[in-house]
């Protein structure tokens, strides 16, 4: 994403007066680009909670031409992060299961993510190779499946992983810039993804009817 910087020329006196009379404004959050959205049962979700959607680029198939939709055509549900489209033939997303979506917008602060289809199993959240703790570094609303980071997170530039279980055999993973912390993330994942032990069966006992009958022995 290209950044355009506007330069303003002013005299030294004007700059001094401005600094003396006006406090420095808070910087506006920069738009963030999320490359991959989630496709679930014919619906499209960003997973990440956006404060504002600016545009959505759609690639219907790997070799197809990209289609760009403005915010006027994209309807975003902040609670579910579902994306729907109006005024275009993309209203029926189920017809395009192989499409790739690039969403441009401003991420909500603090960063939030909806863990779709998650089971009651505790998710694995790690940042820069370190395990994050629920209630301290993030909060997870199990009913809403909403993960809210309490520590600062740059979703584009930070190194982090988010893993959650949809079933005992299916795991969903969101990873970003993991190269520098691969060993740490691998160790955390192995410790987290321990297969559940099947309940042991009680040893079979023989009933009086099924027990073998021993004949008395005679000398």
C-alpha cells in the first residue's frame, strides 16, 4: 500500500506560533490491509473487526482480473465481521468459493478478532514468541467468540499467532510474520495441541452365566 505524504511550507514564525498555541493533534490510525478473509458456509468474514471499511478488492479466481468495490458497495457487520455486497453481482457470495478478498480499512482499537466455529477449548494466543494470558493480555468472550487484545497489536507488522479448535481434529490458525520466532511458536503449539485421551474402558468382567465351569477332578 503506497503512502502519500503531503508537505506544507510555512515560515519559521508561523510554525512557532502554531506550536505555542495549539497542542499536537493525535495521529489518525492508518488504514490497514487484511489480505485474506474467511469463507464460511457461503458467507464472507474478515475475522478482524474494522472501525471502517474503505474498499474491497475481489479476485474471483487465481488467474482472474481483480474487481475493486468501494465502501458504498460493501456492508460490514462489526459484531460478526461479515461482509455483504450491494449493487453488484457479488450479492450471492456462495457462488464464488474460490475468490480471494483483500480488505482495506481501519482496524478497530483495541484489536479484536472473531474466532469462528471455536469450541470451548482455550485458544492459543502468542505475540512475538511469548504466550499471552487470558484476563491479562487479552479477553476472550466465549459466547460471542470475540477475542479482544489488551496489549498493543499491529495486525500488519507484529509477529503473532492465533490458534483455535473447531473440533477435536480441526484447528484454525491465523499467523503473521512468524519467521523470527518459529521455534518459540512451535513449542507453544505442541504444548497446547495435546490430543485428548479417550476415556479408558473398565476391564470386562465375566458374569456367572458366562464364566467357564470347572469340572471337579477325581483321583
